[in-house]
């Protein structure tokens, strides 16, 4: 009798359908049964010795909520008979309901090695689960904006598992090397009891960032050339893309989109889908424009665009762009389509668009050096600095930064403009709010950069000082000197930070009702001898 290895994860939910993801110990028919009669079945598919199913659930009714159970070969496997948690539920918001969108990024999942003090502090997802168990208000969707797993920073337990398979003295050492080792990262992350229950009952949308593959993934063309010259990189990259497709990407998509996807059809209809998925990953590596990881989700009159700001990059110095031309066209089409039906536009990108002024100017200056603005010697220095200081956010792709500024201005102008346009980001291990103003146009929407990170990680004190200093007047003056030296173009926007920086494990939540938007930032905090809880840091109206 197969057992439930991992999951269930409640992923896509709309007004009539949902998908539930599971990993099982063997091939079987997986089924979801809801207390209101909604149900669905799927046979598992096979990848590299592992078995998965993405179960489509139909018959849901807007404005209702139903408990569900998971069955394998007609035997109930979820919820466990001894579960301390409430039953998992599928909630379908009604057309007049508001929407609560929680988001964050960067969750290093490993527990303390000795079971004691956690040096990264309490996990924000754990504390959110604890609050929901006690009857607290739940989000309608959870956006996880990158670094769901850390392939390059592994725990002691993961290193023990790896050492049982291969010699840690050989590259890539204690980092993951192949698909099997990636599966261990997801088990370590998603078998945490609180997080497992949370993801079974709150729908989630996900996108990768660098640590899902490796730190500073796709920083530059020379970086990529150096990585491709190493003997272990190809297997690492293909395994990262394959496991991301299985564990994260397919759950982002609507059942209709999956049904029309030739790769999903090939993988799920084959006795073993490994070769088909590996060929897909190899093509995605050779030609990033051959696939799209970005996607759109509409929640009533709230549009969410999740943008791939890692794999879709153009790295040639004379063409450098955060998004390739096809990806850029897609983003533009989705942001401008049917604006009269959108009250709030959320653009999710793992990397912040607006950053502290000194950081922005340093990245733009470095990009100018790397493309040869000050000659070959400065270009070599610029490439060294880019890698050493992680200078690879939107500011490091100046044409893309301006493209996004222009697109937001166009989407946010005129009588059909959304009430708010929010750029949701993570990556930088702190939280802040920044608001832009355009030099040459009036934008009708309220536009904000909302950055929230980490969910469970830390940042050195020296970097805390740097992020605080980066917003100061002195830092802005230094930044202007760098921009002048790099002959950087004048930007179409100016911006100011209106909240933060805040440090700690945290989540932001947008409460959207009609054309009203309210932002809440909460941090996971604990007192000695007490369970961690989420505490409000700031709350403000955005519209």
C-alpha cells in the first residue's frame, strides 16, 4: 500500500476548481474528497524514482469552505488519525469577498542541529500556522517569492545524507549535486509539521530565486561561462530546474493550462517521465527563451503577475536585460490587458525594483563599468565587484529598470488605472516600503515597492548598517558621484522610503477590498519560555 511521502500542498484555487499536490511512496491513484462533495483523482507520475500527483479538484462553490481528505488507492492517508491540527480545508472566496495576500521569501528550513536555540530566530511560517490553528485570520493566498530551498547552504542533516551517497571532498562538496539530493531539501522544508499543515490549507504561489539553484545565479555572462566550465554545474542546474518544475512550478498553473501543456501531458502519460523532463530542462538551459516560468493569477479584480527575474535574463553586456524580449512582451501584455477589470495590480519579482539609493547607484555604476563605459581595466574591476558584492538586482540592468518604470506608469495612468500597483519582492533579508514619483508624468495609481524578507534567515549586523545608511542623504550624495563616474542615464523616477528598514523573520499581508488596500507587516518574535507569535510592526492604508 503506497504511503504519503510529502504534502498535501493546496496550490491553485479559483471559483470552481483547485489542485492538490502530493508525493507518494509508489505508483497509485491519488484522490481528494471534500466534505461538500467536490472531488478529484489523478494517477501518479514518475520522475527519477519518485512518484507525484497533482490532483485537480472540481465542483467547488464560490463563497464556501470545505474540509478535505487525501486517499491513495481508496485508503485515507490525510489528515493523519493522530493529527494535532484542524482538518485541512479548501476555501473559495466569493465574488464580493476581499482578498488577503501574504508574501515573503528566503526560508532556510533546517531546524537547529541540537533541537535547541535557533540562531535564525523563529520561523514566520511556523508562527503563522500556530496562529491559524488557534483560529486566527487566514490569508487567501501565500506568495513565496524565492529561495524556498537552499541548494548551496545545506544543514548538518542534509550533509549527512549527502555524505552517505558521495565524497564531500569532491565538488560540489556539501552543496546538492543532483535530483535525488534536491528531493531531500524539499522534504526537509515541507515536512516541518506546522509548515506541512499550513501549506495543506492555504493556497500557495511560488517562484524561484538564486539559492534554489546557487547564490547569484545568472549574475553575468562571464559568471555563467565560469560555472559551465565546472564538471558538476550541468547536473546541478538541470536537477534544479527539474525539481522546481515538479515541486513548485506545476502547482502555480490552472488545470486548463496544464491540460494544454505538452510537457505536462508527456510526463504524466509516460511510464517514466524523467527523460522528457530532463530534455525540457536542458533546452531551458541552452535557450532560456524556450520556456516561461512567469505566470498570471487573477483573484476577482486583483491581478497577480509573478515574474521570473532569474532564468529569463539576457546576460550579454551589450544587450543586458532582466527579461528577454519575449518575457518583456508577455509582462507588458498581462499588465495592460483589461485594465477596466483590475482594481489592484501586484507584480511579484524576487528581486526588489526600488532599493536604497546608494545600492541602486552602485549597481547602475557597476553595470556601466562592466559594459566598458570607463575602459577594459574598469570593466574587469566591475565584474569582480559585481560578483563580490551581489550587484545584480533590477538596478544592475538599467534598461530593464527603466522598462518596468515606464510600464508601471502606463498601467497606472488614465481612468482605467488600478487603485494600486504594488511591486512585491524579497531577497534582501529585510523589509521596507518605498514609493516612486515620475519626473515627467502623473501616475493615477498608488505605486509602492513592498519588500519582505526573510521568512526564516538572518542578515549580518554590518549589512543592517549598510541598508540603513543606503537611504541617508550622505549615501545619496555618494551615489550621485558613482552615477556621474559611470555616466549613468537619468532615471525616469525618483523615490523615497516610507517605511523601514525592518529586520527579522517576517511576513507582509495585503488586505484588498474593492479599491481599498491596507498593508500589514508582522514579525515572528518569542519571549523566553513562550511560543513564538507574529507581532504587528506596521500597518498602513495604501489606498
